[in-house]
């Protein structure tokens, strides 16, 4: 169901409000670059700082602007099962193509608690669900055995894996049905994940370099591994530097350098710290732009 490059799209702000003019331009660029889909209201979209009204409106407007040209996978996760269900039902009514549901964060549920959480969400969803396992943000790890149980649900069809553990990802692929797809949640692991049977990436860097990310994954899928590797190693410094501070701080700075939006985040997120690391990141992305990799 879900394979290829999905951009975990940023949420531009201007004077404290969602900047839809910039957002729509970003979406159009994503569509024209050939990504499989966009993921609004995820971690990169600063979803924890969005009000419920903003969250729902952003998903609704994304669906309207995209108009079925690519897929829209809406981030509707929460550490409250009831809230996640409410957001999921709303997104489904708005016509999204899929749901991204992150591990409940902060309250540290057990494996059984997570299985029940995702199962209840899946029971109310009329769209396919992509689980999102990111222990570094949520402090809980959805284990392969739990993923296997959840994969039996007809609505749970994929997982965005951001543990950074290729061994765990390989086990998920091994124990789950062949039509259950695993996508990398880390840009820098995209090619290693594809090599063990992953089906794509939910990418941060594709905000900035969507076409290059699409080419990298498409070439690999077509068996042109060496050509894919060349793009991967060219992008690798960006993959690394895009996380010199907490996501989405660096990518939002880079998007502002390219004129896509203002470099404005909502507290407690702050703008990228000025210094040698940020200057090196800026130098890298502009060099790639000059080389035409955009």
C-alpha cells in the first residue's frame, strides 16, 4: 500500500499562525517532484504545538490542495487513545489516503497497552494505518512481536521504523506478512533499509531535496543500485546535518534559506543555533543546490 518517498512535511508559520501560502507552495513542489505522498502533522510538522482546530484544518486543507495527485498520510497520533481516535476519525472524514499513528509518548505503556491502543484506532479507521515506532521520542519501543500481532488487523498495513536498529527492522520484515510494508523513519538509513526489504522512507530531507530522494529510492527499486548509491552518498552529509539539533529545527532553517518559508518555530522549539555547525550545514545544502540536485 505505502511504498516510495513520503515527505514528513514541515508546517510553516508566520507571526504565530500557520502560513498557508508557503505551505501550499511546498506541497506543489512535492507533487511536481514525484513523491509518493506527504505526511502532514507529524513530528516534522510540529504537531504537538498545533491546536486541535489547526491540526484538523491543516489535514483538511492538505487533502483539498493535493486533490488525489499524490497520497496524504495524516499524522493523528496521541498519547491519549481517545484523542488519537478523534483525530483519526476526523482525518478519515476529510478524505486522507492513510493514517500515521505514533507510539503513545510520555506515559510509557506496556506492549499490551500499545497493541490495544493501535487496535482501537484501527477499529474506527476506514483508511490504512502506518504505525510509527520512534523510541527516541516516545521512550517506548514497539517490538517485532507486537508489530506481528498488529499486522493481523486488516487496517494496519505498514510501519515507519525509526529505532535506528536494522536488526529489529529485519526481524519485523521477517515475522510480518509480505504485504505489510516497512519504511525507514531515518533518512540516513534509507538504503540499508531498502537492502533488507524495506519499501521506502518517510523523509525529512525530502522537504528540501524531494526529487533527489525520489530518484534515490526509485533507482534502487529498479535494481540500479550503484546509481542509487551515488545519490545516497551525495545526500548523506545532508541526512546527518539535518539532525545537528532536534528535528525540525535544522530542516526548517534550510527551507528558509531556500526561500520556502520563514524560519519560525513554536516554543519550545527554537531556531537553529548560529555557529560553525549551522554554517557547515548551510554550505552543504547550497553546494548541492548549485550542483542541481534539487
